[in-house]
């Protein structure tokens, strides 16, 4: 069987870079954000329920989800965020389970879930939690450089996520990411070899 590590971290932490590095080692990575995008793309499975709950105002003239209108609705009416999550999360959960089944012969895999700490239902999909961590000031500067968002917008996103200390309380493993990219790569390589050894041992012990 494959063991599954939940990968998470706040905006600007370097979580996506970590996922890409694990992929280089041949580790399967299941991306919850990508699944969400596919579910809400044209002809996506989530679209009928989104139209039923939110109406046609969040769709454009050709029937595609108007993501800008959806974001605006969520900003104006916080209850809409909860309603959307109630639609999306069970679908995302089911698709992660489906994809996991295709990697049962691997030693381990990564489930990349940005809201893993905030939404504990996803913890049922994994055996271990890996948090990519950096100081808030470092993350803020990274996002400012790459996104074009204002500092206030970034701080609003950060405030809506779990705080650093909360994430670290849940972590089984922590990847600090405040140095060079080469240093970050080396940390991931060491962690990969540790996971390979640990999960191989556990698999044999369970046999």
C-alpha cells in the first residue's frame, strides 16, 4: 500500500515548489487545487450544483463559471463561501480518493491541500502532515513580488488561513523555507529519503 503525506502551508510559504520537487523524485502528487479547477471548468461536475445554489449570475453568456463574479459574491456575502465549500469539498475528497487508488503500488505519495489544517475532513486521507513554513514577513514579500496584489489584499488572504503556530501544532514534519532554493531542494531530498525508508519499513512491518 502507499502511505500518504498531506502537504500544506500558508500563501507564500513555497508549498507549490515543494510539491514540484517531490514530483522530480517520482513521488505521486495529488493537487486539491487542480482538482477544484477541473470540477469548475467547462462541463465540470460541480457546475450544475453551483448553478442550482447560486443561480445564473455567476456564469457568463456561454455558460462558463464567472470566477470573478463568484469571488465578488463570496467577498460580499461570507455565507456564500460556506455554501460553495459544502458543494466542493465532498467532490474534491472523492476525487482525491479515486486518484489515490491508482498509486497503491507506490511507497508513498503527497496530497497537496492548502486548507488541510482549516478543513480537518481532509486529514482522513493521509497518514502524516508536512507543513512548509516561513515567517509571515517573508511570505508577505514573496507574494507581493510575484502576484501584484496589494499588501492589504495579501494580509486579508493570510488572515483567512490558519496561523503559523496553528499549522505547526498539527505538523509531523516541518520544511523551513527561508534560505536559498538550493538549501530548500536539499531539505526536500533528505525528507524524501526519510519517507522512503520509514514507509518501506512500516509496510514490511504490517505485512
